[in-house]
C-alpha cells in the first residue's frame, strides 16, 4: 500500500482535505464492496498538520489530524490542500518547505490542490516548470513566482513526481488521475463509477472569468480598459483611442499588453465573450441574436473566438451552465 499524507492548515477548504482522502481510501474498496468481492485497498491515507494541532477549515469546522509532519519520516505521496495566506503559514510553520523538499528528495510524489500550489512553488521545485491553479488566483501567482510558467487553462498538470490542479473540484480530477497512475486504468474507472465522478476533464477554461485584472498600476491602461468596457458592444477605433492618449497605436498596444497580458483587441474579445456567456446562461436567446448584441456581425467568426476563449462551442456552454440547455435553441 502507498503511504499518503494530506497536508492541511487553518483556513483550508475542507473538500481539499477530505475529497482526495475519500477517493484514495475507496480505491480498491467501494467497487469491491458493491460487487461482493474481497476489498483490496491501495492507499494508506492520513491527514497531517505542520505541528499536529487541529486544523480550523474555512467553513469553521475543526479537523483533528492524525499527526504532525515531524513524525513522518517517509511517505509516498503528499497532497497539499488549499492555502489562503502563504506568508502566515510559513511564518507560523517554517519547517514545512524544508520537509517537503526532504520528502521529494527521498522519492515522494507531491501534488497540490488549488492555491496549495503557492506552497509547492515556495520549494523552488516548480522553477522552470509549468503550473496551474484556480483561475481567480492566476494573476497573483504569476507575479509572485515569475520562474514558474503558468498554464491557467489546465485542469491539472503532471511533471513526473510533481502535480498541481485548478480549483477545489479539480482536486478530484487530479486524485482520480493519481489513482490511475499508481493503480492502473481499470481501478481508476471503477473508483470513478462507484463514486459517481467524471473522468477526462482536462480544461478549466469554461469556468473562468476572462477579463484581465486591473491591479497592474498603469493608470492610462486602466482608463483604456474602463473605456473599452463601457463601449465593448460598439465598433472601436483603436487609432483614435491612441491619439486621445497622445501616443501611437503601436505604443498603446504594447503598453496595454505589458500591463494586462493582452492587446486592446484581445481585451475587447474577452469582454464580448463574457457578455455572450451571461446571455447563454439565461438561455432565452439564440447565439445568432447574441452575436449581434455583443457587437459582431460575422457569426462564424465570433463562434471561433468563443470556442478559443472558453474551450466549448456555444451550445455546449449553454447545456453545461444553463437550465435551458436541453431546449435545442442553438446551432452547433
């Protein structure tokens, strides 16, 4: 049996502790139980805190861990739960990062869920590698760890013995993947079926909110963002916008992209897609109607933009996020 340590601290999301624990514990157990065959567990799972003290989760539930990390000499897999205040965690528990590095050097696999990747990045083990986390924390992570290549559209990533996943439920996807990696496809499928879990989700793009953050500190770009937001359903003359800001269009686009990561045109496309997503969720209009309302005349072109930025066709998006998805209002 593989030894698994799930690492948590105050203000963590309880699901990022118990979700992986339940999935790993039930691998080789639940399917066998319902099919009346002998149980063959694959993982021995414990919850640990840095000092062995209770963990008060974000929902104010108090969890009593099995032990402190100091009592664990060897483990095969560490799952890092979500973390809200990395600075506070490290100040209170300075031994966490050295312990993680030690366990990794001894051969342990380390997986992070959601914002737990901040702690994994603190070890330096992700430097030069890619990472993902919940889309809402992507900007913060990118600024704090510039040596890590952020891929915020991914549901989870595998670097051999290092793993990271997006938001809370993405931790379930990653855990099922780990069951498959350690136990094989058949066991993972059986685990997913008995726990009524989906397999094969790879992208978190449909769940994100696209428009860029505004905490970049460039007042001119912020002003341009606000103007585009207020007029995003209209035709925008970028040359005229640049003249109003007393610079060339090329300079405006370069400065805008430096601050936000996208060009003004890219920002406009994001805003229009976000508007379209809200309308699709309401489920009362066709995609053709929505296309004209957000400022496009070429339906085929906007469909391509929508797919590129969300990872789903409009009809698929509506079916997933609207109660009207089965009404068949949309084309492909």
